[in-house]
C-alpha cells in the first residue's frame, strides 16, 4: 500500500514564511525526519521573527538558509542547488504575500527565487487572517497557481491569532504530512494508468412526497476517497454520486443522481466503457410504492407507507459483467463475514469490502474506517483503523491485483 514509506530518503525543501504559525514548522520538520526524509529549510527574514533558524537547523540536521547574501556555506549557488535537489517543495506556513509573489513571478528573496528555479512539485499550505484569505486577489492568486499545477492544502477553520473566527489557520500537521505523502505518491505511482473505473458514492434519496424522502447516514466520503485516489494513481474515473455535502474532485467526471433507479440507469449506461466498478454507494434497499404529488399533511396520528424493493444494482451488473471486475461493499452490524461472503456469490463479485459499522472509527460520517477485504475464494484480509484515503489505496491495490 502507498504510505509514509514513500518519504524514505526523499529530499524535502520546506519554505517557512512570516506567519505566527511558523512555530509549527518545527513539528513538520521533526515528523518528516522521523519518517526518514531529508529536510532542508529556507526561511524568509520575517519568519525568523517567529522562530529561530537554529531550532529548525537542529531538528533538520541541515543548515537553514535565510538571506540571498548569507555567508557562503558551499561553492554551489544555493537557490539552484536546493531547487534541483528537491523531490518536493513545501511552503508551510504560506502567507498571502508569498502566494502573491509566486503567482506574479516575483523572485526577490531566497525562498521565491528557489521556488522559481525548481521543477519539483510545489505544495503550499496557506495561513493568514480570514479576510485576507477570502480576499478576491488572494483567491485569484491561489486559483492561478492551481491552474499552473501548484498544489494546495486547505487551511483550517477556527479561532485565528487575531481573535477572529474563520478559515485561515494552518492545516493540521497530520494533513500536511499526508499532503506531502500523497503528492510524492502521485509523482511515482501511476499504476492504474489506462484503467476505466466507475465509482459510486453517497446515499440515495427515495421520495415520499415533494419535501420528504427516505435515505441513510452515508456521507459519501469513502466513495469520494476511492475516486480521488484512483484518479491520482492514473485511472480514468467516472464518479456517480448521490447527494452529499462534499466538494467535487478536480479532474473527475461526476454524475449526480438522487434515487436508486437513477443510479442504476447511469451505471448501466456507462458500464460498457468501464473495466471495473467499485460500488461504494449506500443505495436504499426499499422505496415508497406511492409518491404523493402534494406534501402529506400531518392530520392523522400515523401514516402508513408501503415500501417496495429497489433493484440491486450490483446483482444486475453481475449477470452481464463478462470480463469486467466488480467490487461491492458490505456494511453490517452482525455476522459480518457470513453476510459479506453470501453477497460475493449472489452478486457474482470479484471481491467485497466488509466493515462492521458499529465499531468505533468505522462506518458512516467519519474520516476513518476499519475494513476486511474478502475475495472470490473466501480469503479474508483484515486491516487496522486507517484514514479513508488509506483504505481507498488498500482497496485499489487489491483491485489492481484482480485486474492483472
């Protein structure tokens, strides 16, 4: 599985700018070193007012570069040598000022000069006042850099150093490390290149009347994570999703549906194109037989809804699959393995991802999961508690084995 081992012996150049969050650079450097990365730090003059270069020098075991005209430490041009050396260039924290400079080609200090000279991927973690972050000029600069291939880690929302609540806090160090791992993984692992993959996500909504519907607690996070990781590993992905509050994933064609029948229609329409389908959506098993054209009034103490069974999308695909690969999910509260194995046979699946939604950290509405993967032969592989992005990679690793 793609993971933190990708950092082993990688050269990471960390740019630190003049934000109060500069103190977190010490934690970033320490974490990267423990993961066996080699870290070189470049600080702006403003950053040195918030944290000492000596601190980062001790933690990184490398000289910390600050000024363009510092005393020469070697007979290499520093901004060129670090730019060439870098496997990835990270700026954390990144102020509005540094983002604006890079977006407009201004190279007036060691950090901006080195960024301009590097061909390594650049990952930027903004940190600033919420009004500065939301300023149209800042957003235009960020969007310009994104269009040029620069990567960003979204800032967090909370109480800022100025006492205002809003979006602008430096992202959590865990998220920054994950962003570095992910960016390096993308540059090295395109093992799904050429694969056409349909991923379904989220719940369905089965209408009762114009304002009410039956649904479930699925957030869509698992399906979206699979789609995002598959795309970054080179697959061409079609995401068919029920209603969620999640943002669209860049570079992925997305079809939004509401009901089970709408999802079935879209999956079947695109099935011929696909090499594999990962059915991560939590599709409603039943729908109201009758949908009222008008809002049902609460005149009576009780109402009776007659439910009819929805079509089983995977079961239908299993009957026409041919050489295509099908991956299902089994979210259970009891008899996990028995119920999951029955679904493999009944739906003609190549593998199934099983999880007990009653376990802490697993199931719906959380960013983690605990899964087991069961193949056609009944072999069970258990995984520990992981982030949904890590779970996505585990699923894709096994799917790749099946495709091969």
